[in-house]
C-alpha cells in the first residue's frame, strides 16, 4: 500500500506526541546505545557491512558508542521505521530511495528510467553534486543523512518470453511495486503494470496472473523466480540505493569526535558494500544461468526513445520541478 507524505507526517506527529523514550540511552560514563533498523536479511551485504562498522565504532570509541543492527524489518515496516527515526524512537535506518520518496519525493530522483548506463555513472552522480542536492532535500525533513549511499542494484525484467525492445512489452502484465515512478515507466513503454505484494509474486508468476516482473538479480535469485521465469532482460531500467538516515537529536547527542567516528565508519561500510554488490551481480548472473535462466542485454536507446515519445520525461520533469531536473540532466545528460 502506498503511504502518502501526509500519512507519514500524521504518523510521525502521533509518535512525536509519545515523546523521545526511544532516543539513545546514555548510561553513566557517557555510553551511547543506538539502534539501527533495516529491511534486509542478515545474509545481505548491507547488514554484514553495518555489523562490521558497528564493531569498528565500538572499538575506536573505547566502548562509548554501541550500535545494534536489527535486520529483516524486525522493528517494523519501511514506512514505520522512517516515522520512528523522525520521532526518535529509532536512531538510524537504511531505507530504499523509493520508500523514502513517500516522505521526500526528491529521494527517488535517481530512479527515473534509463538514466544510468553503468555503475561508474551512478557513483559519479550520487557522490557528486547530484547526490548532494538529494541529500539537502532529505536534511530539510530534520533527518541526518550520511555522505555515501548503499547499493540496491539495477532492476531488470524477467518474463515468459525474451524482451529485446519496447515492442516486446506491449500489453504485457508485469508486476511492479506500488511506486508511481515504476508504474508510469511501464505504462509509457506500453506494458500493463500490475501492483502485487512481493510475498505474492512467486505464485502470481506461477499461475500466470502476471507474465513478468522486474527486480535486482539478488531478489530474483533469493526468491527463486528462476523457477517460474525463464528469460531475463538486463535492462537496468532504474537504479536505486539505500539511504542511511538518522534522528538529528540522536546524532547531536554525540560529542563531535564520536560523531565523526560514526560517520567515517558508516560511509566506509557503504563503499565496501557497493563493491560487494557489484561483484555479486556478476556471479549471480552465472548462477542463475546455470539454473536455466536465459539472459539478454537489450539496447537501452529504443526504450529511452519510447519514453520520450510517451512524454514520460516531460511528466516527471513537471513533478520534480525545473531545479531538480536541471540537477538530473547535469549528471546524466539531456532527457527532455
């Protein structure tokens, strides 16, 4: 279910009325105990690298900063955890841009279709002026955001038939998450996008309620979608990352030297996780191929042309605004 910005604000206000009981526990001697929520599983590279960072932070601060990572949405849904971070019930959170966009629309500016050809172009943009512009909008909500974003990967299309061009998507019932950007993207490509909860996706593909879906390779592999989908088009139609955001009051409570240590190790964790993720994408393609999945890599130019003709980019330029769109085009080139 899509959560509107208004709903986020209402939920946050309700939590705020409860108070800051969940703010960092400061024991005698100035020890800070923080909680970090994430929706990834304990086997995911984000959780693994965050755990390593928390250990390094504890060591470098002499045990003064203790950070506990809660994986697999143990502390609530993505939208719940964003509200908890804003209220102070949770100290830190990694959250996908498409989720944070319900609160900060600019957090998914990077997810406009077919703008990044590869990882070097992603990191050049996200670590440069483009990423700084997005972070400035996140900061306006009162959240603290780290300098480096984690990798959630490029999204690709699996289907019952090969997808080599926009014509192959015509009328296709393709599952998408409840994301205005992705719904608009596939409608503009002539498909019939169908929002379905992820936990219902496997059976929906198996029973042919939908003919295809789109996700990063990690989810395709972990959810065994190769058992019900033979073809994978490496479209890389959007890229998304996990923002590391924190409650401002929690961060301000830390003495400046400790705050610098936390930021240093969280940023370092993101950099190592990016490398993990890129290597995994390569090995997963080989693993999935061994399981019978057939891969192809379509030319992105016809897809981008189809989006231009459908005025997809014009639509999202109007929604994001001229200033944001200028930042986007400065990073990726002319779209409109």
